[in-house]
């Protein structure tokens, strides 16, 4: 049994993040804020991981620890959660959040392409919003498989821009901004269409019982609630953080970027429909001993 209800856990996260955010800046601040704003769909995916008492779980590319914290809450002290990331500042934020929330999360600095753990260490290995940023997601997934015990579970949650449906369609300036951001991520080695490729990646990694579940996010009408407004403000800040890189890469001019942002602000106030999906893909590490029987 979890010590806190879902609602109480979400409220505790928001309060802990509000206390920590003034101490952060740049990428860590936005990553922590994203964790708060995407808490509800993340808890939905948590229920699909089928955690068991005593599980040893690894969160790969933890950022500021959003998923690792939820995993520790879900296990309610009857298991072990480790969080690994290459960014020391993000790990420190994760440690402070775990301290404030009084959940046991161990943080380890490491590269997803060469995880600092022995083979078969974990019952479950998970990653959220990580593979979309990697030049070699297959290698990272192979490492996740390596450190998971035979019969254990590997799970990845990630996005696919191709799942986005909007009516009416966004103005051309906003659509051009979306394309520029996706192209910038591709230039950095990432892939905003990784979601549709997860099934193939999992099967190529030798995983059994591969399943894919879509977690939808829907906007219908004019956003008026505090959370939706906060999500839109977050996306605006994220785009502002990329402005210089977009201009320097010659994907947009300063003028076209500003015009696109103004058009996006107007769009945020319109009565419209939008639908997109996060993909949760899970698979089982083959167990030769069990297969032999």
C-alpha cells in the first residue's frame, strides 16, 4: 500500500518542486517543471508496469528524477529504485526531490550507452523521454536489456510527433516552428518519430512479449484550467530556450521565430481540438532456463 493517495502524492510533488525550482536554472529547471506538469499521464503508465513488492528498478536517463520518484512511491519502500543520468546537476535535483518527498531513490552518474551495472542486476529497467534524444537508441536499449535479469521487464515511454492531430490545423508559421524544432533535434542526433519505431527496436533487441500502449493527451475547447495554462507556458519557455540554436542553425530567422511565437500565443487562446499520444512499450528479457523447460 502506498503511504499517500494519488492526489496527495501529486500535491506533494508540486510542493517539493515549488520549493526547489528557485534554486535551479536552465535545463534542470525546465526538466523539473516538465515532471510536475506531466505527472498524471506518468502515473497512468506507472500502473501498467505492474510493479511487485521487492522489485529492483532502474530509471535510465532520469533527468531530475520524475519517474524514479514515482517508482519509489509505487513500491512504498518494498523495493529498490536507482536513477542514472549523465548530468550531475539533474541528479542532484533528483536527490533533493527524493529527500523532500521522503522516498528512497539512489542516484548514480553514468552513460546510458555504457551503464555502470553488472548484467542482470534489475527486475525492471525503464526510460522515459530518453531515446528520442539519442544518436544510437538501439545501443542504449541493448544496455537496458543487458542490466535486466532474465524474465525481467524493459519499458520505454516516448513521443512521436506523427501522432499529433489538430483541428483546425495550426497556422503555417506555427507549423514551420514545429518542423524547425524537430529538425534541430535531428541535427543533434535525436528523433521526434521514435515512438513508432519502439516495437521494431524492442524486437531487434531480442525482447519477448513486446506490447505497445498509447497514452493520449487531449485538448478540446479553450484552455481555462490552471494546469493547461501552465503546460502552455512551459512549452513557450522551452521554445524560447531553443531560439538562439534555431537561428544559428539557420532553421528560422529571428523575425520568423518571433512571428511564429506570436501566432502560437494567439492559437493557445482558440477553441480547438488537439490530440497526441505517448507510447509505452514493454518487453520481457528472454529466460533461457525457463525456455528450456
